[in-house]
C-alpha cells in the first residue's frame, strides 16, 4: 500500500503546533517562500516563470499557463494548474489544503484562494484545518475575489469582483457579493 501524500494526511485533521506534521509543513513552506521571493524579485519572461512554477508546485506547468508577476503562494506544492490559464498580478494561493485550477480559467488581480483556517477552539487557535478548492473549466474569478476553504467553482461560472465565496458555486452562473449569491444564469 502506498504511503499517503502530505495533502492526504492533512484533510479532515486538526494540525496543531509542535507535532511532526506541523513541522513538516513549515519546512516545505520555508523552501517555497524562497522560490516565490526569487520569482518576484525582478521581471522574468514567461518561460522562466513556468520554470519557477514547476519548482514551486513540483509539477510540470504547461506553456499555455500565463501568470503575471507578482505571484504569491504560501506552500506551493499543493497547486495544480491545467492548460490555457490566465492569472493576473498579485493573486494569492494559500494552498496547503490543495488548489486545482482546471483548463481555460481566468483569475483577476488581487484574488485570494484560501484553503487554510485556524481552529475555532481558543486553546487550539494556532492550529490549522484545511479543505481543498477546485476551480472548474472556463470559470472566471474577478478582481479582489476571496474564495474560502472547501469551495468548488463550477464550469463556466463567473465570480464578480470583490465577492467572497463561502459556498460552492454551480456551473453556468454569475455570483456576486459578500457572501456571494447567485445573480443570474449564464445563457450558453
């Protein structure tokens, strides 16, 4: 039987300071921070950005993934990019819980995809819980959108600028607000 991945070990668990799992996370995080700082330290042509993203994620990144600098990620290894993706500048990926971006997704500037929460118990507040985010094919995430842990954004969905997504978004709808609510369906 295969050893579970770090991401598999994290889902549904309370991750508290002082544990081996907490220490492992912070070791990977420190290496990722170095790579992200190098990436953002000066201009890089697209092929160099792809090289950095491959190092940051530990996965091959397609040439059709276009990311504007600066790019931010706290963990890095739990991001998966599809193809034909555009991510504008200053997008933040808090990806410990896992972020999957499917093909043809657009993400506006200053968006935040957050897969980590602190624990609600005051005695364990420094601890973490995680849940993955999945952005389905051809979704469009507007500027300054926040997507919280455990959310799936459906295929072709649009998240209006400045929205906070607290619940799954069905396919082929436009949502807006904080918390985001369905405004209308998209005619196809």
